[in-house]
C-alpha cells in the first residue's frame, strides 16, 4: 500500500505521498501508521536502501518511495496519525507520587509511549499493549501502590512535521487545538505535536487537524480516491 498523509479510511481526501524520507517514515511508523514497520525503515536508512511500497491487490496503482532525500521541496507537515486503545496512568502532581509511580513502572518493566501533564497539572503516562503484556492489570496494581489512577479508552492524534515553525500551519492548528473540548494532554517535540483524547474523538480530530495542516500538495502527491 502507498503511504498517505492520513488513514484514507478516516480522512477521505488523504494525500498519497509520492516520496518520503526515512526520517518522515520513521516518525509516521512510531506514532502508529501501519504501512511499514519502524525497524524495517531504520534498517533501510542505515543501509541506504530505497524502499518501494505498492498495493498487493492493485499493483498497477502508484505507490510511495522511501529514501534519504526527496527531489521536491521539503514538506512542513508530512501527515496526521490517529491511534486508539491506549491506557493511561494519571499521577498526582507531587514529587513523592511521581517517584513511587516511576519506581514501580521501572521495576515491572512497563514502558510508556507518551508522558505529559494533563490540564489539571497531573502527570499522565500513556501505554499500549504492543510493548506491555497484561497491561491494564499491571497498571491497576501499580495505581493501588502509588495512589495513581488508571484511565482506559484513550487515544492520540499526532501531526508529523514542524507544526509551529510555519505561520500558514501554526494559526489553523492553534484554532483546532483551542476547539478540542476533550483534550487530555499534549506532547510537543521539534518534529511532532501529539494530543491526547478519548478514543471516540480520535477520528474527528484526525480529520480536522489534517484539514488544518495539509491544505496543499507536494509535487507528485495525489489525493486519495
């Protein structure tokens, strides 16, 4: 399958990306895009091997090339990825509470996917079953020991790119963020912005953030459908 700027089943006008860099593909994969495994992309990057993705069922359809550099101008935003089924551990904002929670997590080899602060100033750690076996049961035990609270049914939406470095993207993105009534937290890095939401709100937030951040096409890219 080709690489799209979002899941075309969720965002009907998602953009087929004709080419992406290794780093862009790694970011998409790590935040939940299902097209390529992050380890496979990392191996290709280290070996400088170009990857070609194409539909198994429609091999005549155009796919995506993943390689070091793209011939077209760099994109401000590569894509928007929604992810559901995460479990949260909310910790009171006291140093002793954080210390007890982290000590218990470390001792039980539980690895959070994201860490942020919720709107009330409490720490929020998000976990997935992908790397944590019997996750919810473990977290319930940890919560009882550290005074934390387990939250189920959470999801995230991540925008991959320099979201706040481009005025044309920054303003509409801020408008969307301000309108998210169910925002549970946010994680910002130089290459991505992730918002935490109830999983029921993930698809709609994905569509709105995609419309705000990806109004145009890079050379060679096409709309889905």
